[in-house]
């Protein structure tokens, strides 16, 4: 049997598959790429041929324009394409709309590149699908046992309670524009919040895209269309970076919330001047990471980036063979 | 009410920056939480609880045993707080990735009162076992709150004074009424809450050695107040540049309290030794050498030490300059007029003044004009070191709080300089989208001979909302460089923004590059009109510092 290390090789541009001559999530332009999902550090413009889910391709076109790649190949979940004897199938990763794990099968060997993933329920995307494999390639953004995200529903309840307590204040929530924002809106709807939600201009196009793919987001209004008075008591969503710009001044006495896995650490939340930290993440937390490895029991675990030393230690303690790839260029600080 | 409610309160308090927001959270908690849990919450917030049998290191070892010492160490490195690390890392009993919402706050969560009462009655080993059992039943916020509670130091930005303000709001009364009885109260404060809710009589406040709420002065508005006040109704005193304290010596108990009621006795044993009288005196804590007051900077070194060394006490001896009396061996004097209290104070101090304790003299005057002249040019000596004058109505009783009319403070005019804006940083809370913290500098000679700006201070108030907008726009338009949250603003002799800065004093400082530090700097005026090259220079600031050190009679205030 062929060795896994000859089927997938970490290179500066990304994970490279020599027999098929393609990269997974390359960070610089390459001839052929498989893209796991639409976040900017995984999906970059300028590649020759790109294979990805139809949702991911749509997200890339929305962000970078229709000519973001030389050619595109939409691959639905479960669909396989073959190149030089390498079979590639995409499976749901549960991270954001269209996010996929890439299963690479070659001469009896299966390697799964999971991209970013989570195991929680998420009303805006298909749930993670465990794929039996010889090698499981995982990230470790929240790879420390202190990262234990509470149920997102509990965090949404805290947000709604804070809003009810302060009726005169605008509720301003910082959330990553792709995935996190739409998930928060969907969770708010599930919690019974039916009022219009105001959104920053940077979110509008992705919200519309989600709606086109059938994700129900309810009534949304652009913040720019609302007066200062009208924003009181309204939940407004914006990219986290907008919270400290002059844009913020249009809100009456804003209560600032940020939804991120990093909010679980108080010093991190305080550093950013957040009044209501919401621990909502689209990445697997420690329990999800370790439960996934325990469930799959692959022959080898490869860790792309994040806090690999702690996850390696866990693997050592649990008799799981593992190695760190120490890949750079994947930045989950904005998660 | 479970510990979860207390945990949620701590969590919100920790992230709520504004005083108003904190008060609302506290008041809502006290209103919604039953006895005795709310009383224990109050005790925890005001530092009235102590759990000597639970040690942070034992908690750490218990967490390491459940996870792994290496994983714990990496986590602690990242989180930076032991209690928080242990709380986050502690394995949840049913760590399923998708627990049903609400499952985390099950009926098994202990009540705060259960925790406090059980720990009070436990020995060391038993207490540790109890804590571990609770940790197994709580969610992460609950675990954090429990560990913060028992290892001390909640650090959620709530002082005892703020908690008392929230209690006063709950009862619809003045905070001073709560302060008055505070010293006699004990957790879980059932009598206090009964009184606040109109279900009981005020708790008695007879505890000897207790703090009495202080009387504060209003700033004097010269044009409005002096026209309506009669000089013969008021006594005048110098306003000393120390800190306001209340010293108590009653029934064998001696205490020194800050004006908010925090006991600071431990830091001033030299003064404590000198309180050989029976009574309660209001006065100024100063460094006192042979009847002469030291600088505020000297006092600061004493305030920074919880327990002073012998050498520090010898070098910077603390003393009290007395100006009012609230009680003597005959009882409470606060109902008496100031004139009568002054007689009692002088009587009490007769034969008792010493190097550590003296009397703040009255300043005789007949007209406001006389007094204004004295304020502008105080006589040489001690008066020259005062911050200004205090006016006290002869016939006014000692009233807690800040009543309008009986007491005024009439500060001397601030010093003013023209400085150039150098750096700006974003503010906090409401101001987080504005560049509102400003560093400014004055001209000096660079080693190469050119004119450069030396930073001399920082100011973040003194301007109106409209001025803040204009300053913010100036910073954004003229940013030269960014260093994280800090922006460097263009400032050359030909281009820059001149700020007229007001400040209360100058101190020599080896920590600052310019060799001096300003007290209470604020932006007095924005000089859009003034060329940056015409701002003040460092040499003139040092000359001013030298004049201040000699006393203002050697020079006039504003340069
Ligand atoms: Zn991602
Ligand atoms: Zn990523």
C-alpha cells in the first residue's frame, strides 16, 4: 500500500496531493485547488481550476467576482470526481454554509482533510458527517481543554435577556460576516425573536446568498436605513471590526456583544472592551475535537494549525498516533 | 436561587464598564434574589467572607489530576488566571457536544447560601471535597464564580461604596443612611433587607469604632455664590493637599478610614499610635514633619504600601491635620453647629497636639474680597501649599453627603500651559469609537540641536462632546503612524494642534522622560488658532516646577 505521506504533502502554499497534482485550500494562487469552504483564509482568488461545493463557489463569486478562478467544478456533497486515479469526495463539515471535508482516496488509502468543522447543531448548514479514514487531517484552533463552548442556545438566551433588561439601548453584536452572522440570526429566530434584525452593509450580500440557498433568516433591515431612535432595543449585527469605528456612533448607548469562541477567556473579552461576550463558535471546541478523534479512531491524525501541542499531548495520552504539520497562513483570530 | 444566579451577576458585572450599569445589575439582583442568598452575594462583593480552608493550589492539583498537568500548564499560560483556568478545564459531568438547552442549570446546582454555610462549618479536607463535588455539578460560569468566591478577589469592579449605593436605590433612601449603619451589619444582612423593603426597623449602628458617612463640599461658583452668601455666615480654612480621612478612637478601638469608609489603619501605624483621645475626628492625612506638610507625592508612597517599613515611616511620617469633630466622650456631635463643633475640637486637642496630630487653623477674613486676595496669594509657609480654601457655614450641622450650601471648596486657579497634541488613543465604553485619550508635549532641544516635542502628560477630559468630535476628526485626518490602538499625530513647528492644558500641580518624576509629572491635567481649551511652534517649552515648565516647590508666594500661578 502507498504511504499517506506520499498522497498529501504540506507545502508552503497548502496541502498538496502529488498524484492528482492539486492543493487543498492553498493560500497562494495555484493551477488546481479543492476549496473546503468560503472563509477568506481557505478560499482565495486567482487559482486555475477550483473544485468546491456549489455554495462555496457562490460565496467565492460573491466575494471576489464571477471570474475568481480560471474554471470551476461544482461538487455536491457525496459526489466524487477522479483525477489520475485519485478520487475526491466532499462531505459536510458543519462549519458554515457549503463547508466540506475533502475525502481523498488513492490505492486503498483514505485521507480526510476536514478543513474547519464543528459538531454542534447549526440551522444554517449541513451537519458534520464522520467519514471512516486512515488519516484524519484536523485543525486545532481551540485545541486547549479550556475551550469548552457552551450550547449556542444558552448564549442566545443571554443575549435576549440582556436586551430585555436594557430597553433603551441598542444591542450591537459583532460577528464574522460569513457563517457566524447568519447562524446567530437563525438561532435568534429559533429562540422566538421575530422582530426585524438590523445588519451592517458588509453582511447584506452574504445574508441574501444564504437566503438564496434556502436558509430562512426572517426580516432584516440595513442599519443605514434606521434612525438613532429606531435602533434602540433592536439587535444589530456587524463585522467585529466595525464596532470600534465611527460607524458605531449612530447607535444609542450601544450594548456591545461579540460572538466568538475566544470570548470564553475573560481577558480576551475584556481586552476588546466587550460588554456581553457570547461564546459562539463555528469551530470544534476541545470536547468536539477529542470526541471526533475518539469516534473516528484513524490510524493517524495530522494537525494543520492552531494549538497543536495540546492536541498532540491528548493523542499521546490516548494512544493515538499523531503529527503536527505546522501550516501557516490560516488565521482563526477573527473567528 | 442557585449559585448560577450569583455567577451570572458576577459575569455581567465583570464586563459592564459603567457605574450606572453596575448599579442597575446589583439593584436588580438584590430585588430578585431571596434571603439569605442576596445577603451572601452582598458579603462576597464587599469582601466580608473568608474561606481559610480552601486553597487555590489544592484546586489546581485537583484539576490537574482530572485532566493532565501538561495540558493544565499550557491552558494556564493562555488564560492567565488560575481560578478561571480551573473553572474552564474542569470536566463537565456529561460532556456531550449537544446537550439540551437548559440542562446546564439543573436542580442539582447548590445555592450560594448552601456553599457559604457548608464551608463555614468544614475543616480543611472536608472543605476541599465539598468544593470538588460542587465543581462536578456546575457549568463553567458557575465553576468560575465558585472558585473566585472561595479563593478571594472577585475583581468585578464593585466597591463597598457602590454596593451600598445599590442598596440605597433598592430602599429608595440616601446612601449615607446605609453607610451610617454599615459597620454594625453582619452577613447575610436579613435586618438590612427587611428595613430596605419596609418590613423592619433600621438596624442599630452602635458599633464603637465604626465609620460615619462624611460631609462633602460643593465647588464654589464665584459669580453666582459669592453674590448671595454673607461672609459673616462662614468660616474659612485652607484646603490641604492630602487625603480626607476620618480617625476614630472609641472604646479602645482605633481606626483610620478613607472618605468612602475603607479602613486604611494598617498602612498608618504611626498615626494610629497618636490617637490618644476618645472621639471621631475628620481631617486631612498628610506627611507631617515638625508641623510642616510634605508633598502629595510623598504621601503617595505611603498610600501605596499596605504595611510600611520602619524606614519609610521615619522618612515620611504620617500625620493628621484635624478640622472637624463628629463625636467625643460625651457622644455624637454631628447635630451641633460647626461653630460649636469647632470649640469641642479645639478643646479635645488642647494638650494633645503633637508631631502626628495638629489643628487646621481658621483663616480670618471680613469680606469675600479679602478672602479672594488670600486665595490668590497665600502667606508664605503652610498656607502656600494648600490647594485653595474651604468655606463652612458656622451654623450648619454635620450632614452626610454633599448638601448644597453649608460647605464650599474654592480651589485656587489651575496652572495653564500650551502643549502640542502628540498621540491619541481610543477611549473605553461610550467613547470606544473616539480618539479621546490624548498625550501632549512641549518643545525641547534634541541632542542634534533641533526642536522636538517631549511628552509631558495625558488628558482624557475637559472637552465638550462637540470638541471631542472635532479632536477625533483631527486625529484621524493627521495620523502619521499607528502602534496598535495608538495613533501618532502630525506635530512639527509648522503644523500641529495646540491644546491649552490646565493642571493642579507639578511633581518631579524620574519615571517620566521630561523629569516631571502633572497632577489632574485636562484640556482647558483647544487652540485651533495657535501655531504649534509657539507652544510652551520644557524649560519654562521646569522653572514653574521650581517655583511651585518654593511655594506660590514666590511666583504667580499661571505662566
Ligand atoms: Zn473557516
Ligand atoms: Zn480556517
